[in-house]
């Protein structure tokens, strides 16, 4: 299945329009991404709080509560502000295995008003699931989300 990422980004814009509670927005965005992407086993958010990443809204199996900034794919994404597209998570130094079924991962830093606030994390049970086209398309979705989050109350991550 080829995902129409421009359609998903427009759905995110429509879905979030008029709602400014960030937890509610993030919950529904994780749901729409989960419904729109094939061959994934986890999609959700971690937020920067007290010098670590803390679990936010997600779809999938039980996840790690906290991730140190110097650990795992999520930690690297937030500490470098660079998208991490990893074909084989088991070959990634310091990988944190919250779900042993995950084989590949893509993580986007969330930058709101110039400040890194967290990450969008998507896992797949297949090696090399995420392509350059997925990264480009998901970037559209992240941009739509971040533009909306700039208008939301983000006090829950202000620590």
C-alpha cells in the first residue's frame, strides 16, 4: 500500500483545526498515522521533560516510559534535531528494545517555535520499512502537526 502523505497531512490539519489541547491533538494524530500507515507496530510521541524523553500519546503495545537523551534512536533524534531513519534497529548502537518485534524505526524531532519539544516515533516489524519517500511524506505530516502545536498549550512539557 502506498500512503498518500499529502492527504494524511491535510487530514491532520482538518482533524486538529479548532482543538488546542495538545494531548487531545496528539492522541488523534497518533491514531490517524496508525490507521494510514501499513506495516507498523507502534506510532507515538515522546516529550522532553526534566532532561529526558517521557512517553506521550501513542498507538501500539506498552512502551518505555522514559528514554535518556543519550540513548536509542529517539534520544539521538532529539539530541541532534535530525530525523533518524534506521533500517535495522538491532544494529543501532544503544538501541532500546521496548518491543522486540520492532526491526526498523523512523523518528522525527518536533521543533515548535524554534525549540525541540519531543519526537514522533514510528516502529515497524520489518527491516528497512521506511524509505526516503516515507521520510519526505511524513515530514509533511510533522510540519502540519508542528504548525498546529505552535498554537496549543504545551505546559505539560514545560519542565
